[in-house]
C-alpha cells in the first residue's frame, strides 16, 4: 500500500504538470518566440523559473548532506544564493536590453554580440558542456533516490537510474513541444511543490526534530564552526566556495536564458526582490532540518539521505510529498541542463566549426544521448555513496566559474577583448583542472582556497592584461560604445534583427 501511495503521488504530480503545460500552450510565431516565450512573463513566473533552475533536487540531498555531515558550513548555499540574486539585479538592464534590441535567446548569443568572436563562443560552450555533466549526474541521483525510497528498497539501483532517465526523457518531449513557454509554466507548477510545499514540510520536520530530542545543543562537536568538525577546512574555504557559487551562478546557460524571458528589465529586478526571501526561507528550513538531524545515528551513517530518513519518520504521506518536492526541483534543472548541452553542441561547437552545417539537429540529439548515457553511468557508480555527493557540485563550479571573467567583465567593462577572453578561459580552465586533480577539496597552503577561485583570478588577470596590451580597434570600440549607450538609455529598446552584430 505504501508503494502505491508513493508512486501514485508521483504519477499524479507529473500529470498535473503536463496538463498545466497543455492548457497554457500558445503557438510560437518564430524561433525567437519559441526560445524566449516572447519575452512575456512577469515577476511571479520569473521568480519560480529562476528558483526552479537554480535550486535543483540535489539541494535536498547533497547540499543537505553537507549540513548533516559538516554543520554550519552547509549554509554556504544560502549565502551564495542571495549573492546570486544581487548579481541578477546588476545584470538585469544590460542583458535584457541587449537581448531585446538584438533578439538574443541564449548566453552564447550574448557572448557573440559582445565579442564578435567564434573562438569565444566555441571555448565557452565547451567549458559549459564539461561543467554541466556533474549536475546531470546529481539530478539522476536525486530521482533514483526518490524511486529507491518510495519502493522501500525493493528497486535495484540500476532500475532506479533507468527509471530516472525514462522520466527525464518523457519530460523532455513536452519541453521540445512547448519551448520556453512550456518550461516556464512547468517551473511554476514544479516550484509550488518543491519550494512552497517543500518549505512547509521542512518546517513540520523541524518541529518534529525539536520535540524529539534533536535540538541545536545536540549536534556533534565542531558543527558551529566554519572550519567544520576536526577543523578539516581552511579559514578561507567557506569564502572560496561561496564566491565561486555566487560568481558561477549566471555562468550556467540554462539559468542565464531566464533573463531573456522577462517582460522588461524592471521585471527582472522585481523577480530578484521576490526570489530573495523565497530562497532564504526555503534553504534555511531545509538545511536546518539536516543540521538538527545530524544527531540521529542513521543520518550520521548516511548524511546525503537525511531528507528521506527524517520524512520517512513522519509517515508515507509526508515521505511522498517530500519525494515530490525533490522531483519537482530536479525536473526543472536537469531537463534544462540536458537541453542546454544539445543546443551548445549543435549551435556553438558544430555551428562554429562547420558554419551552415545541416547536421545541427542530429548533433544535438547525439550530444544529449551521449551526455545522458555518460551521466547515467557515473550516477550508477556513485549511487551507493551516502555522503560527500556535494563534491560533484563543487567540482562543476570550479569549471563553470571560468566563464565568469569573460561574461561579467564583458558586460561591465568596455575594454574587454575577444583575445583576452579566449586566453583567459583557456588559462583558467586548464589551471582549475590541474589544481582540482592535485587538491580535490581545497588548497591547504592557500588557506583553503579552491582550485576554481584561484584559477579564476589568473583567468581574469589574463583577460585584463591582454585587453590592455592589445586594445580594441577604433571600429570595435565604437560598436561597444553603442552597446553601452543602450544600457544608459531611459527606456528599454525595441527589437531589431541581430544579423549584422552576431557571429553565427
């Protein structure tokens, strides 16, 4: 009976999501409308779309697991989430205005507009694809754990992974069919279950823990220190992972594209104002559940399973709702990541290497298939892990943050050049890869700084140095000045064709 309730609840949730997408379906007039939903959504939908992409299902698992394993340092998620919202406010005007003026639909489009360079687009996309794989792995693991717990352990790991891939695959059918409009609508439904109902569940679990001998004074020794139990982290480690997370937030193509779906630059700023309190309350509630539950022996033995262990103690109905929250948070993130991999491979790698190629659709499908298969194999090999899965998320951030200097300096600094951006990314990603192999968690002789942050500093320095030594031509300088003039204008611009500005 418990299995019927659990799986029945999941099926009902998926049906509700699909029905909502079908009822809201509107024909797209062109590809731009398909990719950006006609830039028509207001702050409420924008908020849920952003949160559903930014806070994936693994928040309940690997990030909660860090709080259950190491204590207060797990709350770094809350800190970098709020910093990411502040960065959204800063990005709102230039990104939206350039996007609307030149009909941009993706992060790659914006980089092509800003730098007018095929190599920039190629290198950035390659880094994006590589860095995305760990997040897809975490998404598949999140779904697999849901299926495993709702089956009371009767589902073998390989079947749990296969079922996860099937669910994502079926979900992608509607993503392709409805485009960005369907994604935004589904983000709203999924977000209600993941972050609103999920918060209510977390608060209920907090009450249960506090009234059953799991208070703040019962957590293991060292949990209140940012250095972690046994002072395993360096004094700069918490700062490093927080900055890496905050600066890397808008480097993810699937998150960045959400800026192009807003109705106006003011809408984006309102979205930030709504997202901040929602993320603050949600992450605080979930992480505190994990923090308090650390005094439970079962959680201490399997910290990454803390959400399911505690919810299971409250009964099958609560466990089912808790599982649906994980699925709701996962679908928006992993589906968008898989779609981004296909689009980047087709448009930004093959499309740059072989301009005018007609194999783009096939390349996208092959890229999605190969990436999903590789991710599924990695997820299967690590499914038995009961702690430390947040390491996969941290690894991916060490890579993706190498886009930050190219993206952020390109948006906020006029003098950034294409040559500086390309060499900066190559230096940064190479250095991050080497340092990550040598120091998987932190660099002890640098006070706990991470590989990605150190590499990003050299990345940015390379970009600035080359841009200063080899400045823009007069023609390029004038073109960039014209872009900046759009940002300073009193009103958002009207849409024009971007053919003369973009490098396809």
